[in-house]
């Protein structure tokens, strides 16, 4: 999968993709993340990319010319499945959406900054708007990092043990069961016997029950969604 990201502060995005699972995905050539600095398409000697909002009001808006120039130059080389604008007004990211996007070949992510991007670019080029929650960030970069992380780990072959993504919280609309590691006795706090029993089927049953209990307790809304399926 190829994910291109347009940003005015691409440096914000170098670290999240250079470690852990996303680094592994890149090393295995299963994912390539390309950061594009919008300023390279800026206007004039100052490489201007933003301007005041028509009608007044505080905050700058990313201008259409540099952004469209940048999008068109990328589109001339890559056929994108989706061109995504990260915005608090978008549909809220969840595991189902991450699953769907992990099956795509090429994604283009656009990070707004300041007051966002000119509405005409949204109308003409954006195929999907995604929010990572009902709060406002200074720009789309951190949201893009969250989105890429949630997608990248689901690309087949990225996780060593393919089943480990399947047992994540939300993967089947349930929260994950509790997990324990050594020592079996930590300051008198014991690991449940069943996990030491070696009885795979019983362990699976226990985990499912624990998932249900946890979900009922912490996120009963997820079980309602389950009924509706
Ligand atoms: N940009 C600013 N706030 C955002 C949010 N909550 N989700 C996605 N992009 C954003």
C-alpha cells in the first residue's frame, strides 16, 4: 500500500512512521509512506501557501493554487483510491473504517493547518473526510499519523502473527480480554488458573466471556451495535 501525505509541517510526521510496527511494514515493502511538503508548491519567493479568509475572521486558510498544483502533480503519477481530508467535520474513524481502508492500494491524505483548506478544494478533489474524534487539533498531521497507524497494522503480512490483529479490541465489536505475562504470582496477585492450564479451547472460551463482560461494563454501546448487525 502507498500512502502519500500532503502537509505544511511534514516534520511532525517523520517520527511516527520510523518505529515499531509501521517501520516493520515499510521494511517489508508492504507500506510506503511519502511525505510531501506543500511549501514546495508555494507561490513566489516566500513560497506562500496560506492567506486570510475572505469575509474576515481570525486564522489563515491554505490557498487553492499550491494545494491543487500539488494534488494534480501527484494524481498524474498515482491513481488514488481515496483522497482523504483530515478534519473534525469528517466521519469518525473506527475499526471498521480502518479495516476497509487497509484493503486499498493508494491513499492520498491532506492535512489542513491553521483554519483549514479552501472549500473549493474540498468540493473538487476530496473523496472522503475523516475525523479522529470530537475535538480540534492544530492541524491534520497528528490525525493522519493516527489514521496511518490504524490502517498500517492491518495490512496483511504486517503483523508477525496475523491473528493478533483479529484479537484486537473492536475487531468483532468487543473489547479485548485482559492479558497477563510472567510472573504468574506478582506480589501475591495471581494470574487466573485457566491461562496456565494449557487447555486451548477453555482458554478461548474464557477470553470470549471476559471480552463480553468487559464490553458490558465499559462500552455497553458496542453491544447494542452488535444486536443491530
Ligand atoms: N484536524 C483538526 N482536528 C481534527 C480531528 N479531530 N480529526 C481529524 N483532523 C483534524
